[in-house]
């Protein structure tokens, strides 16, 4: 095996793959946040009330502002919110149908990631 910068080639390749994976995870999680914020902004600019299965109305922008990426390790991240209403809106309650905004954003971001991985 050849040496590159003092590291065996396989170790260098593994490190580079790990860095690329960490970057892809971070970018995908941020894409979810950005898409969810766009969904909330779009829904809020057009209506006064949301229908079941549509993104919720966020007139104050507090829900959108609460979204953030939390990293757990080199290739693990989650989209989080400290707005108490986020989980109720996303999943619904016994008295209210869901108004999802994170899952649709995550599905789009994952589809885009798959395309990027196939192209690059």
C-alpha cells in the first residue's frame, strides 16, 4: 500500500469518506430546516387558517425560528424545535389533525440527497 502524507491509503480514504458523510448529513439536516421554514412562510403568507395535512400557519415566525440542527456524532444529526406546539402541529392530537411541516421537508431533502449521491 502506498503512503499519502504519512497515512496508509486506506486510512486516508476512510477519513475522507467520513468527512464527506458528516458534511452530507449536516447539509441534509440544514436543507430540512430551510425547507420547513419555507413551507411555514408560504402557508402563513396566504391564509389565516391551515387545513388538516397542510403546513401550519406561523404568523409570528416563532415556530420557524425555533427550528435548528443538532449534531450527535460525525454522521448523526436531527432537526429539533423548542417550540412546544411543534410536535402537536406535526403529529396532531386527539382533537386536531396533523399539520405536518417537518416530514414533507425531510422527504424532499432525502430525495435530493439521493439524487446528489447518484450524480456525484
